[in-house]
């Protein structure tokens, strides 16, 4: 027996001291580095800040005006609609009923419409979204405005409506960009066959989408189509009612009475569009004067009964340019009050807006920067209130508001199903605020938040008899969040690319741009920029601009301020580190943040502009990121390069913006590149000029991307170190993950086939039945009082006829020796000896000297053996080349999750490995729990040695070095007592792991020698027991990292393509490994004839047990490097082993 110093032991302790010092210094430096990096990233870098923004309008004068017409109060009293309600004091507005309709129209192009609907939905009975149009040829239906992928607010509208029980009745119209097209309507209305097809498609589509009705809005028709329109409405109404749906029709106020009557009779109700009084003329005037409205309503009631008539009420304004031949611009209510505020200059709100006493509409004048006179007329809560009172007076079916998103938000206090006129309601109407509203002004794609939301106040004067508002005075103008657009340049295009750089697609985009000598702007994701630094350098070197697109691509409106600050600042630092230049250009991920519709979304733009960035929008968006589209017939198909090209061309010619949004990452961009190569020359031929974004701001690239100098340059150099470290770690993480998965798959690919071949050969072996040499069973015992008697009795119960049992008590502190002496003192086959504590190796060597057999069998003191185990092992020694035989160890105390997990591991790892490697004469360890040895072989290699904690493994390896064969015998069953708690299991596995590492170090010279053992098994032991375990944390970190990024992405509005792909790849490889591992486990269970009910525990092992194993290996590695002495670590035994064959599968 060797008494050499334990492997790795450093008696001086210097190795541990230096290791700790080095670790402390490294840890301190790393911590300091990241603290400083965190400070630099969370403190905003300093791109050039621009503060000079153009003032658009100014007030010159406000003048009062009078509208000719009857006095509205006199008109009210002359009305003969029915008995007037007593409106003095507090009166009910209307008694709600099932038939009463409170509706609102919704236009997808109205940016704030969905926000208004969210507020209004609890109070509405119907919503009428403008989703369906006749195709240009009039022969079909265009559902493109409904397409959910390109109009995500539509899905939100459907959800809100369903949650609030609001009926959805989409509009079918003949509208086009510039108005209503009579030609396409004529094609439909002149063909009964075509009408039948369209009706069938409509009803089918409504059924498919579970909508409750349809609103028919065909306007500007030729007189010759009147009869056809009625026939179409009748046919549609019949089919709608047959499917349990409602049909409504919108009536133009100019339509003659008989036509009104026929259309209304064909439908469930009719909406009288009592607005746009002056929209068609060149003369400025009220949008809907009260006395004009009453006249229109009185005329309609002569043809349509009140119980079928719904009053269409507008709530918006017109800005008439009096010096431009009466050209008018439609404004939302938010636009009008913002304009009034901005043009008021020194004029007080009380004097800025006049409530015309005759029209009962609000109005004001102003002069613009070009000294042109403007006249503005407004429909607001006051006019809506008066219309509502008119509906009461006439006892109409209800009212329909045009249009959600343009209205005075105060009207929702009474425009509802169950409104009651109270002093409190009137007080609420006097306060105006836009808690969620965002409005725009100007033209162009360069954006900034011009003003923050502000609550306004006003007062109303009510007529005591009619309850009508007869005067309105503003005291403070309300304001939504106002976003100013600038930078529009005619016949100019700026190409921008988001989400890159990407190693596959960005180079191809750059090649195409170089071909056409076009400069573009790339809005990079910081994470991708760091992963593809050479591409970022190439973008810069080829003259393009680089913008900030956040670091991980979240929806910045849905993350915390701290997270948003990190996303923007970290990307700025990454760009600075790679190019040496800062950027002042910013575009938030997801279009909603650059075209905000809510305060939260506008906050992203405000944050960016507050940090000194120019927020860059994208008026021209061909949706190239979306692989599918819904065509005008409502069919979903793949988006082609031609679709992208045509969308760009169409959007360019609207003249609404200059900046094209494309993507050079996030998926297959082949169609984008093909479209790019087509559209650039096509637009160049039309005289369009391609420029960078900075040119739209009348800047050079060096101004938009200033060089980093001074203090910032030092910070950038420091941050570069951290970025290098972080991304090197991420690279190592990804590489380690792939290597770990690869190693695991390779192991299963080798072990399972070998095990199957070995199992097939086992049945063919032939043995000499007369070979029965004396066998000595050696038991080294230390504090085994509870289990030693059972162990010895299980040995004596063996069916092998010639054996002796040699027990050596290794200085136990309990009654181990006395227990054996008392139980077996009279049995000549049992010999018990006592020695001072010297360790297991010493006890076994002592037992060998006392043993008489040429074959000895080793059993742990806590092990119970099957009666035939010894016989199965001994028979192999007829071959003189056999030095040892390994038995088959099973966990005998499967009492809780810990012992069951170990049972799975013994079956799927240890036993399967021994079966496979036994085929190659490359078994790595004859287990101490059950193994047979040839005395001559053991003596030849020096017996058991105590310089490792894995004496059985050490001896096995020395036998390999001595040229002996080592056999596996799967039928020799032993049942061991496994640790039944995490603490004791960790203690045992640390001893095994540390001992294995000692053996690897001790026998390192055997690698590449000694047959398959040295050439295959020793490298595999390094690779799998240590290399794989060293990498195992990286697998878990990678999986957790991917999950966290995915979760963060989902919480922030949706994971971007990079994150989704990363997560999918990680899950794929992990699932692949688990599936292969499960397949191997099934094979192992079948070969061992074990109960497959334990198999589900294989998956559960992933979440605690495997982590414990790699922590064991990490601790063993640290201990080996430190040089600390390690003891054998005795485990307390409980005697819980049950000797019974496991159930067969």
C-alpha cells in the first residue's frame, strides 16, 4: 500500500492563499469595472442638442362674426316634434331602452380613435368602423383597411367592443382617397348579379368575424343609380336579417325625401349625416349651425319615422384659408384648441374663441406666417350637447358621432346610454382634458413633442327653458400632447433600415446601395451592433449614417424609465465604441413609439428628444418585416418584392413624407433587397433624389454624428473594455452551450449503441460450471453498526458454495466490531478484525492480507447483495486475463425524490456506461459496492492506495495499466443505501468528484495509451465528468438568459426577431438533447429491466439534481486548485435498503 501524500494536497497552504488573492483581485476589478460602466451607461452620453424649432403660427386678430339665419332659440320653440321636456333644473336626458342607439364611427386612419373608443365603449351601443370599400373596378370588396396584421388597432377595437357588449357594424363605402367615387358604385348598382355576389361575400365575412351588423355608406351617387341603391339595400337587408344581423344606412342631408324613405325602409335604422354644412362650398362657415341642423332634421322626419332615425352628429373643425380661395383643412377638436392656444399670443382665452350666437358653433380667426387669413369653425361638446337635446326633443332612435378620435372628450359625460342631466354632469363638461390623446402638426418625418397635456376650463351658459348651450367661454385652453413634424422636402427620399446589422442581409443591402451610389441611414440594435462590429464599421466607412434603435429592441413605452434609459444610452455607447462617433438620430422600436397614439408612447419620443436626439419617423412603411398581407379581397397571401416596391411607390406619391422604413435584419430580407433594387432606379427616373436623414434636417453627416472627443473619448475607451468582456462572455456562453449539447449528444450516440451490442453478446457467453474457487468477501466497515449485520447475512445467503467473509473494522466509534462478533462469532465463514482508523484503502489492504481466496469480492458495508451475485461474477475468472469484474449496483432505498433521482442516475449513467465500456475492456471503475478482483492482479499493481478518495477507481485504472481485462457482469445485483438528503448526497458526490479528479491527475500519462481505456474513456472522463459539468452552468445560464430576454421582450410589447430566434434555437437544441437523453434512458431501463415509472424524474433532474452535480464538480475543482486536504467523509447509515428485484417494465 502506498503511503504517499494525497494528490493535490499542498501542506504549505501557499497555493490556496495565492488563489484566493488572485480571485479577490479579479473579482474586485470586475465589480469596479461594471460599476463604472453602469454609471457611464445610465448617465446620458452627450450628442449634439438642437433646440431651434420652427414656430408655425401666430395670432394677428380675433374677430367676432355673425351667421345669418333664424334665432336658434326661436327655432327651438317653433319645433313641433312632440311635447318638450321640462328642462329647467335637473331633468332626465333620455330614458334608456333596448332600442335606443348611442353609436360612434371609427376611422382606422384617425390616430387617436382607438384611445377614444377605449374611453367611450362602456357608454355605446354600436361602433361603426370604416373597414370595407368597393374595389376600384366596383366589382368586389376591399378589406385592406381591416387587415389585422397591418392595422393592429382593429384587433384592439374588436376586443374592447366584445368586452363592453358593443355591436360592431363595419361601414361599406365607395370612398377613395379624395372623396366618394360614383363610378365604382355605379358598376355595382347597375348589376343585380354583381350585387348578389357582393351581398353573399359581405354576409359570409360578417359571420366569419362574428360582427353584429353593417353600415351602408354609398355617397355622391349618380341620380340614375338611386333605384339600384334601394334594390341593393333591400337585398342586403333581407340577407342580414336572415342571419340575425342589423343593417343601417347613412343618409346624405341633400337626398330627396322619397329616396330617404325607401332606403330607410330597407334597413333597421338610418343615420342622418347632419354635418359638413359648408364643406362643399368655398365659403367659410359653421360646420353644422344649430338652426341648419334642425331644418335638415325636420325635412328628414317627413320621410323617415323618428323611431327609425338616428341623428349623425359631427365633432371636429375646419380651418378655412380665406386667401387661398376658401381651401379648408379638416381638424380634430384637439387640433382646433391647440391652434387657438398657439395663435392666441397675448389674447386671453376668453377673447380668443367666440361662440357664435346664431350658429351656436365655436369659431376664431388668425393670420399665419405667410400673412394669410384663416377662419376656424368648431363642433365641440357644446354643439354636441345641443344636438343631443334636439334628439330628445324629436324623440329619435338615437345618435351617431362622427368620428372617434376627433371629438371633444367632455361629450362622453352625456353621450352615453344612461346619461342624466345634472348639475354635476354640467360641471364635468366644463373641464376639458386629454389624458391619453396625442395630436400632430406640421409635415415631415422629424418629430418632437411640442407641448405636454394640459387641462382646460370653460363655462357654459344654458337657456333655462330649452336647456341648450347658448354661450361658451374658454378660460384656459386644454392641450393634448402635441407632436410637431418637420423636415419635409419635396421629391426627396431617405432610405432607412432598422433592426440590424445582420451578418446575412446587411452586406447585401450595402452592396445594393453602393451599386446605385445611394446613402442611407441604419438604425442599429445595440446588441446586434456589438455582435457584428465589422458591419457597423463598414456602414460608417461607406458613408452611411447610423441611428440608435435601442439595445434589445423592446417597446420602450412599456418598460421602466431606468430600462428605457439603459436601452438608449447603451446603444449610443456601442455606436461610439465602434465608430468613434456619437449619433443624434433615434428611432424607437415598433412603429407606435414613432407614431404615438397614447401618452405612454409619446413618452418614448419625449425621452429621446429630451436627451438631445432627433426622433425619426417613417411616413413610408411598406411593412417589409411582415411576410404576409391581406389583399383587397380579404385573402391572406405571402408578401412579394413587388408588393413592397408598389407600396413604397404609392406612399411616396402621397407626398406625406420622405423617409422609407425598411429592415436589414429580423428574418428573410430577400424580398426587401429585390424591391430595393427595383424602386431606387424607378424613383430616380421620376426625378426623386435619395439623401441621408441628416440632409432632411439641412445638416451634414458630421453634424448628425459628431466625433467623440475629450472626456467622452476616455469614457468610450473604458466602455469598450466592458463591451468586449460582456460580448466575449456571451460568445463563450453560446459556444459553451453548443459544445455542451454536442458533447451530450455525442456521448449518447456512442454509449447507447455499445450498450446494445454488449447486451446482445451477454447471452452468448459460455462458462465452466465446475469452476468454484474459494472466494473471500471483503467488507471495510467504519461506524456501520446499523447495517453491518444485514450486509453480512446477505452475503452468507449467497448461493455460491465456497466463500468466506472478512470484515475489518476501521477504528469505528460505535459497536460495529461487537455487532459482527456477537452475530457471527460461531460462524467459521466469518472473520472480523479491528484496526486503528486508517481509511478505506488501509482497511481493504488489511482484509486482503487476512483473506485466503485467490478471488476476493468487495462489498460496501451498507450494501445488500442478491444471492446469485457472487456466482455471476466469479465465473468470469476462468479467463486468466481477467483481473476484475464489475457488478450491477442499484439504489435499494427509493424512499424520496433524492434517492429516486439517484436510482435514475445509476441506471442511465453508471450502469449503462459500464455495460458499454465493458465491451471495449475500458470500464472506468469497479464499484466498491460490488466488485470481484483477482488477488494476483491486485497485488501486482500494489493493492489499494490512499492518495486518492476514489480507491476503487484508482485500483481499476492501475489494473488497466497492468494489462488486465476488466469485465462487466450486469446480472450481479447489489442494492446500496443512497444518501436521502441533499446535504448527504452533496457530501458523497463531492468525495466521488474529487477522487475522480485525483485519479485523472495521477494517471494523466495513460491518456492515449492502454487501449480503448486510455484512448477513449480517459478523454471522455475529462470531457463528460468535468468538461461537460464545467460547461453545464453555461447551458442553464444560456437557457435562463434566452428565457429572460424573451420574457422581457413579451412584457415590453413583443419579442423582436433576434430574441425570438435566439430563444427558439436555444429551446430547439435543449429539447433535442433532452429527447436523445430520454431515448438513451429508455434503452438503459429496458436493459436493466427497471420500472419505467421512474423515467419522468429524468426531466425533473434538470431543475435541481443536475445543478447540484455541477456545483459538486466546481467545488472539487476549486479544492484541487487550492490544495486543501480532504477526508473520506463518512455518511451515517440508516439501514433502509430493501432487497427486492425492481418491477419489470
